[in-house]
C-alpha cells in the first residue's frame, strides 16, 4: 500500500476558491479517455464513487447511487453523524456541460433545498491526466467541510484504482479528513 493511505499529502487537499466553492485536483495515470470513462461509465464509477446513470447531453438526468460500504474491503462503519449514509444514498441532478473527454458538469443534490454544482475538468499532462473537480454553490461551511473530505477520499480511491493499489477504508479516512478540513477551511 502506498504512503498516501496513511498520510495525507499537502498537494492532495482541496482548497477554497470562492466563499461557496472548493476545488480539488489529482494527477492520474492516462490517457484522458481512460479517466473520462471512470467518470461516465457506471460500472467503472461505482468502483470509486457511485453507480447510477449520467446522461450524455446537456439537460440529461444524473443519478448517483452511493453505497459507501461497497467501495472498500475493510469493515468500516460511518461515524454517527453519517449513520444514514451506511446504506444506499441517492443523489439527483442534470447535466450542465458535456464535452468529452475534457469537461463534465452537473447539478448536485437537486432533491434538497440547497442544490449545488460539480465540474470535472480533464487535461493531459504527458502520460498523465490532471483531473480538477470544482464543487460550487455549497450552502455553508459545514457542508463544504463534508464535501471536501468526501471528494478527497473518492478521488484517492480513483487514483488507487487507476494505479492498481488496494483501496483504503472509506469512513475512517473520511472522518480523519473531515477533521483536517475543519481546521483548514476558514471560519466565518
């Protein structure tokens, strides 16, 4: 297992880019079409984030079906705060931008009072691909802390998958990262 599994590299942390937005980046093994397929192909996406459909045109429906317990082999339970996420959790939205294999954007959590937006931008870097995820329209700091930790863990799972590394336990890593982001994200 890589050292990333036990220590968090500074470059891996997301950063606040606007009062309601966080951006997180990962340099991943390419080519770009391979990384794109892990964003858009349900059978590949379910290995690091969530199953569910993502339409391939602007306005098309997006559904994520999160089953965090299936992401890693460790018997890892969510903290009490996220007990409702132990089973299946669904998230709905619509495609805002679809430009294969460089840009995918969609609304997030449309079923709530505070929907937000997620944007995936991919660019080649030699034999690697820079994946930049920007989550905007985040309702408050607490949600930003949670989203930041979640994206951090999910993108680490994607990187591990693409590099052929075994995945780390989801919830224990998420819990530690949520505390880290709480210390990193400015209050007020």
